[in-house]
C-alpha cells in the first residue's frame, strides 16, 4: 500500500471533513486502515458514522462534541485529539485534488487485497461464478458515482420543498426577488452593467439586506480592499458619509450593537488581489470557513471577471472560454457548498446609458451566462443618472419569465 506520512494523513482527513461532496461520492474510500495512528483511525470512524447518519461531513464543533462523548476531558489523550482537530480544520487544502487521488489509490489497494483473499476462499469452495463479481466490486471503489439519485415516486417532498419561497434568501429587494423567482442555494446570479454604474454598490446592498434578514454572507472582494468595503457597510448602517466615519465611532458602535440584537446574520469580507485567486482558491477558503462552523448561505464574488482562470491559459484559449469556465466552476461551488453564488460582470462599452442590456451585451461574450440561473442588468440612461435612479432588467431567470423590469 502507498505509504503516507502523518502530515499527509491529516490532510486526507481534512479533505473528508471539509470537502462537502467528497463523502457523498467517496465514503468507501475513507477507510480507517489507511491511517497509521489510533487518533486518526478513531476520527475517521466517527466522521463516517456522522456522515451515514446526517448525510454530510461534521463541522468542527460537531466533531468536538463527538470526541468529548468518547474521550473524557481528564484523559491524557484528550489534548492530542483537540490539537489534531484544530489542524484538520485549518490545514491548507490547495492540493485537494491530489490528496483525493491518493486516498482513492490507497482504498483501491486495500479493497483489491481483501478481494484477492475472498476470491481465494471462493475458488477453494468452487464458487467460480462469484470471482468476477468480487473483483469487479473491488475495482469500483473510488469510482465517485455516489448514490442512485432521486426517485420519482419517493422523493417528491425533497424536490418540491427545497424551493419553498420561505427558504429563499431574503435581501430586502422584494420586487426583484419576485421577478426572478427568488435567490436559492445551489444557484448563481450575475449582475451586469457598464463600468462605474454601481455593480459593487448593488452587490453590497444585496449583501447587507440579506445579513439584516438572518443570512450569513461571505463577500469576496477582488478590487476594493476589505477595510474599505467594510467602511461602506458601516456608512450604510449608520447613515454616515464614509469620510465622516472616524468622528462618529460612537454612532457606528451603537448601530453595530443594534444590528447584532436585531438579526442572526452577518457579513464576512475577504480580499484577494485581482488575478491572484482562482475559483479553487475561493473553494479552499470557503471549505476552511465552513470547517470553522461558519455556514454562508450567500457568497458574493466581486467580481468573477477578475478571477484568474483555474486552468493554465495559452494562446488558443479565448477569454470568453476562460470566463465561461470560471462561472461554471462558481456555480458548481455553490452547488457543492449549498450556497447561492452572486457575482458581477462588465457589459460592452456601447451599453453606457442604454435603455436595456441583454445577454448579447455581456463583455467578452455571453457564454458566461450559459450555466448561470439569473442575469440581472443594471440599466441607467442619462435622465435616470441625473435623477439618481436605475432599472434592474431581468435578462435571464431560470425560474421565471425574462424581460421583467424593477425600478430602484
């Protein structure tokens, strides 16, 4: 069997705990036998038991409770488990794909080794017809096919109630939510507008509105620094111009306290320099965040056009193809982590002051809208700009009819 050092084994367990889709596809891979210490074997066993019962990996606090139930606080082993848990939920998973691949190799080795022993016994019993079935089952370990899927006559409630309007993310933009059919987890929304029309302002207002209505929001900013963006939220919260925040600290503190008392929601802001982060970077960070017990229902990427492509670019790779892949990966990230992903994109230059912006006016081509669920165009002609008003045009809505307009 491939040999892994302790550090790599810790990262293997971290993948199982922090990658939401891993156990649903590869639970048979997480075998206690691939670990070399009792600490890791115990934790892998408890993770598998939790996954079997709750259909997902445990968060840090849940696994801490499980450890406490099995290992008394006065045990000399307790501190070792505590240290190991902290490392599992904070270790870097930038090479998650490689770690998963090695886990599958190890699991296949153990599975085939067990199958060969079983086949020897079957051969002695002259059960020749069972030999190919045993070997086939062993070779299928790590295939990543998961369960059978949903069944028409048995899973009606799961399908219908997943899209209950009461479970949609509320942002305070009720007319917009009605026009698009609601913001739901496992879906993606793109805000489209020309430069300097207010994409970040709209994303910020949606984020703040969602947080005021009990949602946890994770805001990735690739253009404006995290501190500067937080100041925008403080200005909105306290109705104070950004330039006057320093002389109104007491007002801001009172409003923060009022905010905490009025909602269970909040906003986390994380800055990555433009072109430095890929979707995989965001996935790894989101995995770490969830491992710390923080579960965002809304993830905002401001904005996706500034992400570096996950695959290496070359002269043949067109910009529109790379952007399309970024948006496909963002939507997959939302699906994997049970969150709604919201981003923004530039429209073409000729849309400045245009009455309507449709899909064919998205900069670098409209292929990035292929997999997204909702595209909202922020439109503002000259008269509207002078009056400080705008329109939100629904250019695409998977759950509703496109073409509706909301005035803001």
